[in-house]
């Protein structure tokens, strides 16, 4: 953590983030119970347990869609970055909603079974060889277990214990959970849909998520295409000097290596790895605050010249050499050991 920030805890922004999120969920559930109870085309109204299952299930699906959309949205437009900062809170709350859906389903569908609910869940239907009648509940259980593992390991203790690469790999399983949820819906609720609303919502959600990821990937590819090998190896072209905004960074993506964030501060350029030592956060999406690179995820800070966190903190990140060729910024792709001092490149008069 940085000297300019409190340790990761309940800050005002986190509380506001969670209050808005929970208020939105409560509003959605309330509206769903109000209008979901209306009679369908067949003139029948769903009973309360079925309504609860559908309310929590649809809410969980939409929340999971939003969780996965935050990443590409933040890369396409910096205004979405505040949603990214506390995305773990979003994930834990999504898991709680999924647990509410699972509890409602167990308490209703297997309430009159001769077997215990959990045993009946896996033994009631074994028609795995056909699409119609496929035991879709198993897919939902698998997705919920992934979300549960992610929620249980969301605390920084597990990040430290497992290490950032392993922790991040575990949490990337959210994409598998989403695919399982889509399968759970396609083979379950969508088979019994009484109107076009649920199929339409599912289709729009999935297509929107795919398009957002494609757009973010294309945007990144366009950035990567601007990076070419310079005339004198091993330097690579990072970009034109005019592209570097004061207090911000440009991220250079290298082949088979970690991306590099090149910051401009006080009309000087410094380069560090784009990967935060805390949780592999994207430093290049942050900014310079009080003369320190500040990670956008949790506020961890590093000095520009040597990549060291200010005392009493001990985190260090790799630094890189820079050079100027006219108005072109060149980057040495070979990283220095974490904490290595590299003299910043002056590109103008100091900012007053």
C-alpha cells in the first residue's frame, strides 16, 4: 500500500460502490416480484417459490454479465474505471445472489423428494445423452461452485498466499462459470419460457458481452500495430512524444513479455512494468499522484525512477530504459531488476 493511501479497507468509495450496487439489486428484485407475478399468456401466475427462483436467477445472470463487461468497458473508456476498482465486491455479491437462487431451487423442487435435497439434485435426472431433458441443474451447480471458490479466495490473504499469477488464473475461471450459466439457461429456463422477454434478455446480454470483448481486443490490436521495431535493435518504437499526456501513461505491448507502462510526469518520461506487484493490476490505466505512479485498482504506489514503493512499504517493480530519436520515444524491451534506478528522460520544461 502507498504512503498516500490507507490500507485496503472500507473506504468511502467502497461503501458508496456497495450501497449503489445493493440498492440496484433490491430495486430489481422488487420490480421483478411486482411485474413477474402478473398472469402470463396462459392466464396463470407463477407461485411465490418459482418467482423467487426466477428473480434471483435472472438477477445473478445479469450481475455476472456486468462483471465480465467491466473489464473491456474500462479499456475502451476510462470513465468506466471506477467500476473496475472494487470489482471483487461485485463478484462476492453476485455469488450471494446465486446462492439465494440455489437455495430457492433446492427448497422447492426437491421439497417432496424421498431423498435429501442435495442427493436428489444429482440423482433425479441422468439424461445426459439428449438435449431435451438434459440435467441442466448440474451446469448451474458447477457455475455456482466456481463463483463460490472465487468469493472465498477474494480476500488479499489468498492473493498473498497463492501468489498473483495463481490467484489471477483461478479468478479467470469466471468465464467458464458464465459459459456454464448460459448452458444452464439454454437447457433449462429457456425451454419453458412463456414469453420472448427472457430469451431476448439472454441473447442481448451474451451478444453484448462478446461484442465488448471483441471491441476491446481490436482496440488493443490497433495499439499494438503502431509499435514497430526501431532501426537499431533492441530498441522498439513506443510512440510519438505528442501522444504522451502529462500524468498519464501509454502502454506498450511486447511480444512474449509483460507490457510496459511509460509515464509522463513533470515533462519527464519513465518506464515501468504495467503489472502491479499487488494484484497484477494495470498500472498504465492509473495516473501519477503526488509524484508517484498509482495503481487504479487499489492505490498501490511506486516511484517513477526506480519502481519502488515509498517507505515504509517494500514493493518493487521492474523498470526500463528509454531514449529519444527526434520526436519518437524508444523503449529498451529488456527489463531491469525490480527497484533499479533509471534516469528519467526530460522532454520539456518542468511543469510549473
